[in-house]
C-alpha cells in the first residue's frame, strides 16, 4: 500500500478518534499499531504493543512525572494554595484589582509546587473566586484571571509538559525547567499590568479590597514558608547541579509529605487521597505516553519527520517564516486539542525541522510550552475555561472567554518577545552548573 496514503489516512483516523472523545493515548496507540501493521507486518506491530507499556513503566527518566504529580497532590491537600492567596490578598488586596493580582501571584506560587495548569486553575477557582465575588468583582473577569493564571502551571517549574518535551527530544529536563522561570515571571508582570489597565479603564470590574495591617501582612508571609522552601530546594538543587530532575522530583514529593505531616495538615486520610489522586493522574499521562511511543514507530516507518522537514526547509520564507507558520499551526491546534496530545503528536515531526533551521532546542521547548498554554484558554476548547465553568456553573463559558481575552493578547506579546529575545529563556540555563 502507498506509504503517503497510509500516512494521511493515519492522521485523519487519529483526529477523528479524538473528535469522538476516544482517549488520546488509546487513539495514538490504535493508529500507531494499525499503521505499523499495514506497512510492516502484524506480528511486529503486536510486539510493539506488548513491549511499549513495559518500556514506559520501567523508564527511569519518566519517573519525574509521577513524583512531581505526587508533590502537587500533597501540596494541595496541605492547603498551600490557600496560604499563597491569603498572603497575596494581605499585601495587594487594598489596591484596585488587588485580589486579581493576588490570584495571579498565588497561581504562580502554586504552579511552582504543582506543575499542572488544570490543577492550578481548579484549585484557585475554589480558593480565589469566592473572595473576589464577596468584594464585587465582575464574575467573567474574575474567572478570566484564574484561567490565565492557571496557565502558569506548565511554564513555571516543575512542569509535566517540559518533562515530556525533554524526554521526546533527549534534552536536559533540568535546563528546560530552569528555562521557564524568566518567561513565567514575565507572564506574571504582564498579567498584573493588564489587571491595572482594566482597573483604570473599567474600575467597576475590579474594585478595591480591604486594607490590612502590617502585622497581618507579616503573619501572611510566615504561612508561605513551606512553598518557598520546596521551590527553592528544587530549583536551587537543579540550578546548582546538586541533583537531576528525577531526583528533584523524588525529593520534592518527600519534602511536601514531611512538611505536611509536621504541620499537622496531612493525616492518613489526606495522604491516602493524595496517593490515589497521583496514581489516577499519572496513569492517564502514562497511557498517553505509551500511545505516543506507538505512534512514534508509525511516524518512523512512514518517514513523516523527514518528509515534513524537507518540505518546510525548502519553503522560500526563511527560518523565521517557517517558525511563524509552525506557531500559527500550534495556535490552531491549541484551540482544538489537549496540550499533552499536541506535544506528543507534533514534536517528533516538528523538532527535526527546528534543529535543521538552527534554532536552540531549549528555547524551542519554551516556545512550544508557551503556545500550548495559550491553547488552554482559547476558544473553542480552552480546557482551563471548561474546568472553571464546571466548578462555577453560574458563570457562562462566553463570560469566561470574554474575561480571559485581555490576557490572551498579552500572551501573544510575550510570545513575540520570546521569539525576538531568546535570552529571556536561555540566560538562566546557560549559567547552570
């Protein structure tokens, strides 16, 4: 059978299955095994199906994913997200839009110990939205702030998406984690500026919160020591070359557990629930990774990466013209697909093109993560928007999308800055030990 026909048919079947709500990992596995069997033989394809789950389950590098997920589960159960928001509220709440700024800061802090945008958005909806409602914030703008702040979950380390990109491209996961710090801080600054502009333009959307005494401000800082300690330990250890990303994940999970127990926040019930939640989330991600490996064999046998690379590099638009086309493609995919699916389906194809054009692999990883975070808040899918809507049922999807639009615009500005000034992403990892 014609190889190109099988390739096109495979991608069509993959997208049809995902549109029919077939789990992403299962869809990639079906296409990968089926396509490989058609082009090679049935027995080798079935051998791949038998070996890939074992390969994934025993891969030492992949241990970074469940360990960071477990750390996030322990941190959530220990109430660290609420402490972060209270600290932000104490210091910023009296300003116009202060509670929205506090929400962004709390999202950033929680992202530093969680690594999941969906978990960050869901947690902060429960923590911050009731407070913003209490002080008269517009519901759509409030949820828009949370949706945008939630995207920091996969930019600020630790990040599951960075880890998967590193595994797929054989790049240093520790350097990828560190490369997300300055772009994440840039996002925080731009989000806060956006809130201030909205407050100046439409002050009724973002009223002032209550004033707090200096004593309350200082007390709020005492409550966030656990989050600061975890983040500083992980990032400091990675930056100083004390341990690898996988070792950092294990230390982070153990540290979150010990801190939670010592503070009396984690009892046996909470520990058990955290373990169950981590296993459930990790299992779903590993299913996607298994499917991605199977789909990868299909891509190899069809020579898709080489063909796409030859096609794109031959276009008379130059390296940055090709990059622009790829970013537009990612923005479209981000509005239709899950971020993990985008990474796992496209990176094996696009990464060789970027390397052939001379782009830095660490910088490109940051760009990819940046674009996929945009997809999490863009219509028509915007998974963060749907997660928030599932918790705050009285706020329509349309209101949330309207509220998040100003942040999408500043994210596009941030993306442009990262393209123009690669040092924003590369300076810190370039100085690692």
